[in-house]
C-alpha cells in the first residue's frame, strides 16, 4: 500500500532510540524526508546517519526555548513541514508520595508544554501542507493508570485532552491530531522500569512479557508502522483518537 508519504516533510522528536526512532525509521521507509531530534547530540547524530534522516538537531524539550528552535531548524532544513510526531520520553517513575514536589514542574515542561510549544511553532506550516498530520506519543496510562507512574498518569492525560481539543479546532484546515498509546513495547524505558522493580532485570522482563495477553513484548517496528499509517493520506478522516498499540493489555472497553 502506498501511504502517500513520499517527499513529505516530517519532524520526529526524541528519536535517537526507542519509539521515536521507530516512528522516524517507518517514515523514512515510506520515502518521507525526516528530521530528527534528541537531547543527546552524539546519539542523534549517530541515529540520523544509521536511518538516513534528512537532518538532526540536539534539543532539550523540557527547556522553554528549545522546541521552537527545533521546529525552525527542521523547517529551514526541509523547506516545509507536513508531519509532526511529538515524543518526549517518559517522566521519572514514582508514586505520589515518593515524587518530590519540584519534579512536577519539570515533568509538566517535558510532557505537556513541549507538545504545546512544538505544535504552536509548527502550526503555520502544517496549515499550508494540505495533508497536515500531528501524532503524539502518550501511554496506555492515559486510560489505565499505572500506580508507579504518577507523573505520566497525570500529565499525559493533559496531553490527550489537548490533542482531542486540537482535533476539532484544526479539522477545518485538514490537519489530523491523534495519539498513540503504547504498552509493553520493548524499549529502554521498559528496561528502566524492570530494573526499578529490583532483582534480575532479564527475569523481570520475561515475567512481564509472559503476563501480556500475547505473551510477548511488542516490537518498536510494530509501533512505528502504526505511526506511519496515522501520517498517511489514507488516515485523513481519523482524528481526535487515542489508538492503543498495547497487544491487548488495556482492560477497559472505551
């Protein structure tokens, strides 16, 4: 299937590894011109070379000025912008009682305000696109809160509300806004959470994989494929949705 992404200009953030990289790779595979970012300059330069990205820029999305600078750099390199994939990684794990109060502001800037700043700066170009696409990576926790991820549970919910609101506001411009909510995709984030459980990390990973409905972790490439579809011409009438890529782990029916 031709997804209509050939020559489309895309920016994917937090793309040096994990889900962001998987999305960037999927878009490159569909012949899009993809600009990528990460706070780690060495890592993002290496990834850009490996996946044949059109360009890269080191940016810390938790800083107020970096998202705007990143979008402007991407547009200067690409000439225009059709696709924005918003990814900022997960805020630190912890319960409400174990999370210091000052961490809330840090997570607020990383998780919610990075999305606000990226979208606001990209919007004029996305409006001119004719096939504008915004995909925001959230988490299964927006529908099924995870007890040890209080920051993610709280702030990704705000991101989901933003996406739903924007989907109505931007629909007349032909821009779609959707979220992808992963769970149990084998990335460094999953390894971090497994390590936090104590004990042998590999054994903990095996236990978590066996506990999923499919009995395995998802492959990042499977997540990337879902992202590419939401960016496609065929997905032009899908907007305001949170689509789970979770192997059936979500228990609720909504």
